[in-house]
């Protein structure tokens, strides 16, 4: 944005992405200082204690699951998919914002992505880790999961059926997890070199030194690094779109009323970005306050993310409208019944209205610039979206399965304490991993922040030979 | 840490600068003076340096393309072999080679191979991981990853001579010029 076009004090003038007055030194010192210290904010201990307690609950829930089998869950016939797939889709969706911020916004040259991309990428990894737990444990015998999921030569000579979206999911999610990991690590290497050079404790120096691979900031290395990084971003962009598309195929290719819809792939991708941005904000707002990062994560970031959330939220609402229209317009009795059941008369119809409140009504507050600039309001809206996106998957999955074609096979679904403890356990795992990450690695890309400083893009002074 | 058997008495000569602009100007002058075995070090990428050092390499993209195509062939080949040759199954009367349904896994393997080749290829071309490099013998070089900028002329450069190069680097207004031991 050319800021000179705005008169001084103009309300349209954007807040800078990096507060003025910083130097290479101050950026390095502040961002490495968060990690290379013996002190953590009190809130860090408080939150990680809660998260670790939930994580321990996950340990108990999973141990009991392995002992007893999936009968401890509320799943039944016909609701054979419930919390396991709801949570899987919810977590995978959350992961999408990280890749969107680091890859798509990089290709669009959005410099405001710089201060949030690293933590958003970490969030992606941890969300995918939480998601991956569910398909593995829902088999009941996770030690056999490899046999069911991966194509490897086994003694029975059997192979997975590649015509099934469930195997597409295995490929999409495992590729997504692996590529997100190397993307994140590649971005970290130059910062790990900074840590190697900044750390004083010999052991820390060694550990960061090994992880930095001997990075020395040579121009030749930067040249290849930037090329590879840009292509990696270009590869990650279709990848991230493919992941939730494939997840939506799990539903869309089934004949269940309410699932069998062509709108699912784009609608799921929009929902994923929506949920993901809500979660990035949910994490960024407290971290920014805890570590005093207001110079780096400015109101510009909060506002921009709130705007992305608003727009993707409206796309999701358009998806709800399409679903309803397709159901009615199909003229199919089962589809029309499903709609009525989902929205008006069914046993779970109240969840649909809470979902609309969370995903449609409340986020409209983000139209107001004043409210977008109020941290507490933005945080509250994000919490609504987090809940709303979970409810969306609940509504799609449970309502359609509980009341399908034949009333004689209808059954209510009630989650058990093990469903809840597994779900909140993964929330604990997510927050624990996130807080350990900010403790040991730079949560803001240090070298990328330096590029934002004036003087970081010197111009050629040489008369001949070089290009502008 | 000097090695008596090395061809040169020390690895090279290094000048330290305080700004990116100073490093870029100095690099351009060094290249113009005819030095070829030079390198510039900075805490973040500086685009002008690529031209100033005459970096023309085009290896990263072809590597990624090649491995992407290998990934595509691997994914499609796995699907063909398992579904058509090794254990053909009639599932709802669909053809064994139902290629439309095989697009998503083959797409994912394409991305997987390409992405890994991008990262591994880039680090391999850079010669990383590299546990030891002479530039780290310069104590000030710890700031190359923080807030300082360095220009290196290697002793193996045909134009290199200890006194002349030192004087030349000193004429570029550096903060300091130092020897880099092997």
C-alpha cells in the first residue's frame, strides 16, 4: 500500500505491519529473548498446566479405548461416524489457515503475513497431529491401522481400494502433514542459525547448531533458498485446497441425504480457512499479550485476519444456503425430509440454529472497523466461530446418519464421557504443543521481519553490468 | 586452526559492514574489480546481491519438476500395479483402471515428491548440512545471522594477493577487514 496517498490522520491509512523504530538488533534481541531466557510469563505456566491436564485425560481415554474397544464411545448403528470424524474434520480444517497464510499470502506478496506465518504453520502441524489421532484410533485396533490405511505388501496380497475417497484421504492428509513439516522447518533454518549464534549455554548452542545445518547466510544459499521456498509455496497452494476437498469427498461420494452434494468441496475448503483463521486469532491474541509482541503483531494483522474470517464466513453461509436450496430443488423426498429434520423438527435441530448464530450472525460484527479494533470482541467472535465450525460438522454428520432412509433404523446418538475426554484431550495436546513451541523456537520469523525494515532492500549503485 | 597442508596459508579475507547497502555496493565493486571467488553473507536475503555476485544458476526448478514427474509416475504406477495387475477386484462393476478415481492419490504423490526434492535439493546444492566451515572461525561472524553483513574473498581466487586484496577491501569503507583461517 502506498501510504503517502493518505492524508495524515486519515482513517483509511493502514496501521503498519511493523511498528516503526525497530532495528536488526532490536528484532533479533526481542524475538530470541523470548526463548533464550529462564523465565516464562506466569500465564504460560498457567495455560500449559491446564492443557497438560487435558492431555493426561487423553492418555487415560486412549488407554481405556485400547483395552475395551470403541464400544466405550457413543457411536451406534446407524450413527457409526460421530465424534471421531467430527473432530478429525474440525482439526484438519483448522490446519488450513497455516498453509494459507504461509503459502497463498506469500504468492500474493502480502507482507502482513510475515509476523504470523511461523506460528500459523506450527499451528497447522499440531492441528494435523490432533486430526491424525482420530482415523487411527477409530479403527479400534490402531496397531492394525497401517494395514488398513497404507498400501504396503502384506501377507494376504491385498491392497487398499484406490477408488475409495477414504484412501484418497490417507494420501492427502499424510502428504499435507509431511509437506507442512518440511515447509515449516525450511522456514526455521535461518532463524535456528540466529539462535545458534545468540545462545550462550553450550548445549543450546549445539542443539540449535545441529538443527541449523550449518546455515551461514551466504548469498548463494539465499538465492536457492528463496527459489525453493517460492516453489514450495506454489506446491502447497493446490495441496491445501486438495486436502479439504478430499475430506469432503468422504461425504459427498456417499449416498446419505445431506452428504451427497457437489457444493461440498469448495464449501469445506472455505469452512476450513474460516475455522483456521479463527484459531490463528484465538492463539495470536493471548500470545501477543503474554510476550509483548504488539510491535510485531499489530492491529493491522488482527484487522486483516478478522476481514478474511468475515469473507470466508460468508462463503460458508453461502454453502449453507446452497445445501438448503439443493435439498429442496432436488425434489427428492429423502433430501427434503433431511432438510426439515435438520432445520425445523429433528431431534438435533437446535444445534443447527446455534450453528447459524455462531457462524453467521455473530461474525457480522466484523463489518465494523471499531469492533475489529477491539481485541476482546475479535477474540469472542473467534470463540463463537471455533464452536460454530465444530457444530457444523456435528450437524452434517450426526443429523444425517441418525435419521436416514428408514425410520425403523433410526437411533439417537449420545456422546459418552470418553468421547468428550478424547476430544478435549486433543485440545490439550494442541495447546501443549503450541506452548512448548513458543518456548523453544521463534514464534515469529526473525529473518523475514528484518526484510520489512527500511534499508533491507538496497538499490544497485553500480554503473554497469547489473540489472535494476 | 590452520592446516599446514592446505594450498593457501589461510581461507580468505573478510570485510564486515553495518548496512545492507554498504554490503551491496562493496560486492558490486569487488565483482567489477575482477574477483570471482567471492561470497556475501547477510541475516536475510538481499536481492541485489544475486546480480552483484553474478549468480545465474538454474538448478532448483528443474530438480523439482523432475521429482514431481517421478512422483506422478510413482503414484499412478502404484495404483495401476495394485488395482490392475497385483489384485484386480471388481468393485461395483467399475473398470480396473478407473483412472478418474486415481487422480487424487497421484496428485498427492506428485506434490509430495516435488516438495521433498525442493527442500532436500536446495540444501544439497547449498552443501548443507555442513558441520564445519572456515567463516565461523571469525568471531564477529556470529553476527552474520543477526545484524551484520560480510563480504568474503577466498584465497584461491586467481586475483587474490594477501596485501593487495586487504588494501582493496579496506578501500570499500568496511568496519573491519579480517583474515579467515582454515
